[in-house]
């Protein structure tokens, strides 16, 4: 009788635990439904982001291929006006990182002097303006872009700016009178 009383007490204890667990089932089902819905939303967002990334990559490639040739043409023209025929060939990647090929060897801008690098970057900016604004001539703001150029290159660069100023407005800021147009 004692053994049966203990077994009955244990069975009643087990039954209470089972009932508590059974009572938790609706809450667990609700939580499961919530997490499944959240998972579905994250999967949708992920698929949308993947599609967006693909679209942006395609747009980037189309944009760079559309503008690459005009940028290279304008860049070469500006560089020839500043450096003469010893420009070399411009190499651009889709991030618009610049390398120059000279004597059959591609060189990054870090290879060149500060003045040469400034000249290349000025020409690149002007080429980008030409490529992006074909129907209008926007104004250009330059903040002492020739600080690292020697006197001869500064004179050539100022002559280029004066030529460009015939077609568009250029705001040119300097802190040294040696770099002002004559």
C-alpha cells in the first residue's frame, strides 16, 4: 500500500509536469509561428538585396563602359596639353583607379612625383566632368591644384585653365600669387 501510494504521488507529480508542458504548447506554437514568419521576411529581404546587388553591379558595369571611352579621350587630351606627347596610355579600372602605361609598363600614381600625380588627378577630374556633363558646362571649383607643380608645368596648367574658362566658369582659389593667371 505504501509503495502504491508513492507511485501514485509520483504519477500525480508527473501528470502535473505534463499538464504544465501541455499548457505551454500554444505559446510555443505561437513563438514558432512568429520565428518562422520572421525567417521568411529575412529570406525575402535577403533575396531582394541579392537582386539589388546584381542590378547595381550591372548598372555599374554599363555606366563604366558608357563613360570609359569619353573619359580616356578627354584625359589623354588634357594630359597631352600639359605633358606633351610623353603622356603614355591611361589605364582605368571600374573603380576609376588610375594607372599610366609608359614605355610598355603600367605604373600606379604612387610611382610619379607629387606634381605629376596632381596633374594626372586634375586631368582625371576634368575628364570626368566632360564625360558626365555632355549637354551642359558646369562650373568648376579648384582649390590651389598646382601647389606641387614646377614653374613650367604651372604655366602650362594655367594656360589650360584659361582655355577652359572660355567655355565654362572656373572658380580658382590660390594662396600664392605665383600661381595666379597672368
